[in-house]
């Protein structure tokens, strides 16, 4: 199969001499104001023909953008499971598609303007930075077939497109002020415009609040700046810089009895989370000729995240706190060439990525920062050396990829692709193995200590491929299908040992598999927009932990490839403008109804752990339904949304009896209603109001095994927000 794909990819090299015909890309639009559209076949130096894609258009949404409310922002994106665990701060996006873990978007390749923003794209793909909705133009989502162009992750890619300065003005100022429940305050200001050959844009946001629960206040600062220079009509060079810092007080998790008594209670007064994120990028876009385009992104990250608190029990036992600090220093480049030839388009690219993570884990002593409630903590002096471990994770990755659109007829296209990966992942560090005097074990007397050093290196190279198909009957109906291989690199957490009760399989492998789509989508003018698809994810060599006993009768937790899983499902989205259907499309009034639903069956198969065999995968609700009614007339826009998520299991054994610490057990089904409205007082002034969780339903979306718990993490109750925007 791969040799046939290679032949198809190389065909354009000798076809280029023929007469060039610009590919007639199909852009499926949802009609003005729907807030959801799809990528063109070729868009921003990427090929998306034959792939499932969704684009959230922020200017067309009526939603609570001040808090980055994910239920509202992603309401029309099919099949997303959403964790709600940041207490209204909007700092932690946590969404997963098609039965994949939502935690910190770790199963999506997460980017901003086409470059990486996660902690480490290969070894630690968790995202501690999410661009504020108020600075975004749109959010692009491409599902599993994106692996051929973007690499690691089964879920696909999420790319946040930031606003840019107005092309028609030398200076445009937008300022927003939002106040809300529990002391919430958000203020943001942007300034942008075009002066000669320069386009500029600057944005700053400050956000703070006390949170719905005790001990959950937060303070957030975010800034973004971009400058684009166009020395020629076909050339642009852009520099961008992003800064984010925030400090969050974390109230801890609950067990089931606590949640039933009072979901707002806090079990922790000494848990904190701090992030400092710095992103830089230089972008080059060059139209070499009418049929050849160059796109190159240089990017770098300097960042730090620190967690401090009691994380091993639901209640805080007092005494020293656990701390964990990561420092990230990553850089890379991704460059693409897009060549348009007779009835087709060829994309070729290369990527280099270098990541470096320095991790420290320990236990504070009883000094000033070890046992108090604030964040003041000097890890250089205030730690218990016997509980201390440190690891360095250098890694690098070289990838070469290519995809090609073959327009076989005016309606039918075939899209093959290949990607070659070369990955080096290392873990160098140590942990302590203290030995206690058995006669004084309750006093913790240490008679000796063994410093255990670890050096792990994993080198691998592999080739993945895929094939897509697109059939454009007309604008109202397009068939698409694809099958693509996927992979997820070994996580740093799976390579490091923090104490002797944990061990790692020396033959630990990357997680690999494939994903497939078969769907139909389209739009009928400004009346109807729809996308219905079947999907499958075959996820092999999933990494997990099992309890084993060695020859010395010592029980330990062993990290290895424990099972395969298979996710099957259907996703559907449809939106119909009832008013235009009844009274004609020329009317300025809009009354539209949307329905977004998914059904997923995800199970473990071929497991090395008998208890997991044929069990449902944890944190996969079989049914997710979101629906909404939108009213727009002249200056007024209002949206009422309903979301339902079916019950899901909290661990791989499908346990229904909750554990005492709240980690294991069911996550019950829940439903949430949200309402938002905008009113334009004038061309300059906009008023917005939101009520989230209108019915004040008490629910939770996850059970955490560590931060920000452990245990049940309650979602917020009813909240109110009012925004004033001035645009000059």
C-alpha cells in the first residue's frame, strides 16, 4: 500500500509541465452568523480535503467569552467530552473527542497560528496555556487524519487563529469589561491596524475571581503581540510573542459523601498551581509563483509550571506539602511547500523539534513554606532531601511528510499521504530510596538511603500513511472518507520513577493505531448546515499501570503497554434556520435550531490485565447531546443552549461502587442550560449578559487521581456575567 501511495505522491513532479489549472476548492459555509464552518480543501498551507474539520468563528458566537466557557464555545463541535475543573478562570481547556481523555487537551495536537503551544509536543503534550476567546478569530479542529501533516496524537489538531490588526484602519481600539458572580472581574484591551506595509496587533487581559468554592481564587494576566511586514505583495514576515502567568488556589477534590453533603466545600486550603508561559514565533509566508507557496514557522517556548499541596488524600493531613516543578525550553521549525499543478495539489514539508524539560518532585519540610497555607516556598532550602527526585527530559524529532490531492474527475478526489518520523526521547535523573529501622518505623527513623540514578533512551523511526477520498456532488452535499495511521509518543510521566514503589517496562513502546472516517456534509444557502459521520479509532499498546509482586515479595506499580482499545461511533450536527425557511432568506431576522449528538462505544480488547478485558474505556460517555436555539434581529442576539452527557466510568475496571477517596466510581449523567444575549447600543458600544448553569444543577465532570484533586471535582453552580464592550 505504501509503495502505491509513494507513486501517487511523486506523480505531480512530472505533471507540473502541463497546463496549470487552479484547484477549485470547496469552502462549505454555514451561512452568515451560524458560528461554525469548515476548512477549504487547501487552506493556509494545509490540505484538508477528505478530512473531517470544524471551524468555530468567534465573531458569530453569542457566548461567555470572558470565562472561555467551553460548553458554549464548542457547542457545535460534535462528540466532545468536556472537563470543567478550573472554577471559572478559563485557563485550563480540557476537551477530548471520540472517547479520548479530555485532560488538558492531551490527545489533540494543540497549536496557535500553526505552531506548538503545549508543554512538550512529544513527551508531555498537556496544555497549560489556552488562548483567551477574546483574542481569537477562529478555532480550527481537524480530526484523526490530521496525523499525516501534524504528527503525534490520535485526536487530531486544534489550531487557535489569533486576531490581527484591521486592514482598513490605522488604529482600532477594543476594550471589554466583565463583572460576574463570586468576585469575577475580567478586563481586556486590544489595539491594531495597518500602517503602510505593517500590520500590528496587541492584546492584554487581566482576570481575577474568588471562585464558586472556598479556596479557589485566581489571578490571570495574558498578553499577545504581533507585527507583520509585507515588503512585497507576495511576501510577509510576522513576529509574534505571547505571555501568560496565573496563580490558582485549588480547593481539592471530594469523595461521594462530601459531594452529596455540600458540593461547594473545600478539603484543601494549602493547594496552589502556578504557570508562567512565554511563546515566541517568526512566520514566513512567500508565494514563490502562482502555483508554488512556501510557509515556514520558527517557534520557541520558555515556560514553568509549579504545583504545591497535599495531593495523596482527600483531606489535608497537615504537615509538609508535596511540590512539583517543571521548566520547559523547546524550539523548532516547520516548513511547507504547496504546489498547485494540473488538476491537483501537492504538499510537502519538514519539521524539526527540540524539547527539554527539567522536573523536580519532592516533599516540603515544616519550614516557612512547607506547612503554611500560602504559595511562598523556596525549593532550594525547604524540602525533605530523602523525598526529592529530579529528572531531565531532552528529546528531538525530525519528520518529513507529504500529501497530494488528485482530482480524478470534477467531483471525485483522492488524497494519499505519508509521514516519516525519527524520534529520540531521553530520561536522566534520580530518586531516593530511604531504608527505615523497622523497630522505629512509626517515628520514621532512616538508617540508610540509596540514591538511585536512571538513564533511559528510546530511539525509533517509523513510517505512517493514509488515504482520503472526497466526492463533491454539489454545495449541498459532499461525501468524505479517510483512513490514517496515528501514534502517540511515550509520555515523560511514563519514563520517570519518583520512588521505589514504581517501575517502568524497559521495552515500553509508543502507542500506535489508526483512525477512520466516513461522512456526509453540506449546506443549503443560509438555511441548513449539517455534518454526519461514522468513525473508528483503533488504539494499540495503550500505556497504563498494573500492580505486580517481585521475587522478594515486594508489591510495586508497573508501567507498561497494557491493552488495545477500539472506539466506534457516530457524530452528527445539523442546524436549520426556521425563520428563513418560513419567511424567506431575505429577512434580516434569524431563528435557528441546532442539534449536536454523538454515540460512542469504546472498549478495551487484548488486555494483559484480565479485569480490563472488554470493559468500557474510562471517561467515555456513550451519549453526548447539545442543542440550542438562536434568535437574531437587528441589534439583538440571544442563545439558549442545552447540554446532556450520559454517565461514564471513572476507571478501567468499570467499578460502580465509589472508592473512599473519590477517585474511582461512576461519573453520573448530567445536564446544563446556558443563556447568553448581546445588544448593540450603537456602532461603538455592545452589552452582553450570560447566565451559566441556569437551573443551578449540581454535577461533576471528572474524578481526578491527583491534581487538582484527588477525588470528585465539582462543576460550578449558577453564575451571572455582564460585559460592556467599546470599539473605537
